[in-house]
């Protein structure tokens, strides 16, 4: 495929993510039932169904498309996931701009801006047992692969491997943010639902952007 990232590919990424959320809806709720409100999958599925339905009419420039996605997420995804995922896409859109053909390096800058937005919104740090434990290592891996001038399939595969490892690492963590933090030591031994859904973002990228 081309080494450029177009609005069409970005829309496909979001559409793939919406589909994966639907497939994993029940599992995400089950993970959330152990340490949260049991509605993480429902909230994401409901909101991203609206996002996916609106993609054909969404702006066709990368930054505008991603910002539109972010705004729709904030308006339609309930719970803590709405502000976090919405901010991620809003910051990503602002950072990549509207060059019709993005390269991987510019996309990495956008991803880092998205992660910074999540940090600003949720005050999460590494080891807090949140989606940050997936986003940060995945973006670092994508950055390293892009800097090494890997082909896009390999760039995003590297991101997925790091995201999967980050997701799994949350099992043994003590939750320090969100509702799960109220459980104290009882949060240890459970996979964080936000980490699980964030990993799906990178699964979707390997399906759509490669």
C-alpha cells in the first residue's frame, strides 16, 4: 500500500474500531463489572455506532475528519470513556492538520498529541492501570518503527504488539485512577477495561491502515 495516510484510511480505521467495539461489547462490560460500572462496552458501542454511521458525511480532510470524530465521541459516549477517547481524537485531529496525505511521522506527532490530551484530561501516569498504559507504549513503538522507515504495515504491527503487552500488564497493577481505585488491592488481578478498548484502536489500525 501507499506510505501515506489519507482521510479515507483514517475513516476506515475509525469504522474498524467501531466494529471491534461491537464485537467485544460484552467482554468489555464483563471486564468493567469486575472493577467498575459494567457499562464500558455499552457506552463505547452506543457512541461509536453513531460515529460510524456519520462517517460518510464527515469532512474529507484528515484533521477535520478526526476532530469531527472526537466531537461526536464526546457527545455520544457516556461515562469516563467519552471525554478520554473524544479528547484523544480531537487532539489528534488538531495536530495532524489537513494535508490530504499524511506521512507516518506526522501521524506520530498527532498520536502523541492525542496521548497528551488523555493525560491532561485523566491525569493518568504509567502504572495507574488505565488506557494510558496501552496508548503510551504503543505510540512509542509506532514512533520507533516510523523513525526506522518501516513500511506502514510493520509500523502499525509494532504498535499493536506494544499495545497488547501494555493491556496485559494492567492485570497485575493496582488501580490508582477512576472507580477501580476505590477497590484498592482488590483491583489487582483484573484486566483494565479501558486498556482493553484502547488496544482495539491499534487492532483496528492494523486492519485499516495496512
